[in-house]
C-alpha cells in the first residue's frame, strides 16, 4: 500500500513538471491580464434606494402676476401725403394778355431754365376815339390800329418771379385822323384846308422794348401761371400821308405846311414816341 502511494506521488510530480514546461515554453513577455475586480453589488442597491427615498422638497410660493392694464387701441398713423409734382422750369408755354397799348397780346415761348426764356408775341387791336382836340382844333374819327410782331427775352436775374424783359418787334402801328378846319389854321382861312385826312406810320419798322415783369409760380399742379409786364416801346417819330379838300391842295407850300402840322400832332406827344405798355395775362406751361 505504501508502495502504491509512492508511485502515485512520483506520477503526480512528473505531470506537474510537464505542465510547468508547457507553460514556460509559451511567449514569456505576454502581459498577464489583471484580475477583474468585482464591484460590490450593494453600491447599486444603495443608489437606487437613495433615488427612491428623496427628501421632500418644500413647495415654492408663486409670486402674484401683476394685472396688465387694458390695452388702448392704437391710433392709426397719419399717412404721408405725397407732395405735388412741381411744374418743371423747362418747356413750351402759351399765353394771352390784355394790355394798355397795344391791346391784346398772344404769345408762345420756350423756357430754357429757371432764369431765361424766349417769347414770340403778336399784338394788335383796333381802337377808335370820337374826338381829339389840339390848339383849339377838333379832330374826329380818330382810329388807332396797333400791330406788333416780335421776339421777347426774359431774364430772371434774381432767381425768383421778377424779371428784366427786352425785345424787338416789327412796328405795324397805324393812326388815322380826320379834321375839318374851322376858323383859321396856321394863318390861313378854313377854306384853304377844307377837311384834312392824315394816315400815319412810324419811320422805324423795327422798334425795341425794355421793361420789367413778374411771373407767378404754378397754380397748384395745373401748369397755369399769372404774368404781368410794364415797360416802354421806343417807337420814334411818325411819317404822315396827307389829303385835304381845300383850295390849297395844288400849292406845294400849303401841302408841306399841312404835312408838318399833322406830323407835329403826333411827334410832339411823348407818349406816342415812347409808348408805355402795361399788361396782365395768363400762361399755360406744358
């Protein structure tokens, strides 16, 4: 029996040596895995218990919300009114005006900018007077026929409505008068002259004009404007063509005397040589 245990001991020792030799023959540097440390299961249970048994939280007092004032309806903001489109200071225009000599004036023109414009004018009117007395002699059936066709230039030097106006025009003014001589005239008895008929025209066919004027702004956005002028036509002297029915019509001396006399009736009148013109009109600008 003792011999059996000895054999068993020897066999066990041999198996142990073989097993150790196999282990040592493997890779010597292979890292040995560290033994896993098992977490205590009691920790997880404690966390779960802590979550289940949370301390009671004291209820928070809610602050009372302020009562909002009732909102007032907002007033509608006033809508901005678009400004009226200003009438341009450039373009064509037409106009008409009434004037103290020559009478009625029509015009068409072009405004280049806010300071300068040109106007083509045509003016005329037939005016009759019953009587006209000079040096005790009465002249009847007087007929004045003004006629002006010309070009006017306006300069708004002050860049507002006031302007300086100058121009030239064909002077087609005509004057006609009849006179039946009574008593004596120029030292001669009435029968020498009889009835004198004189037709006048001015010596200058083209006459200048100089004056001041004013143009208003546009009335609203209509393009309608008011206009006024005051100035003088520098017309010069007249040349008469005379006929008479008296006995002296065959005398050159009497004929020259009658021509001089009838010419002086007009030429001595400064308002006929330097004719004033005052006008007021309306104009439409396109």
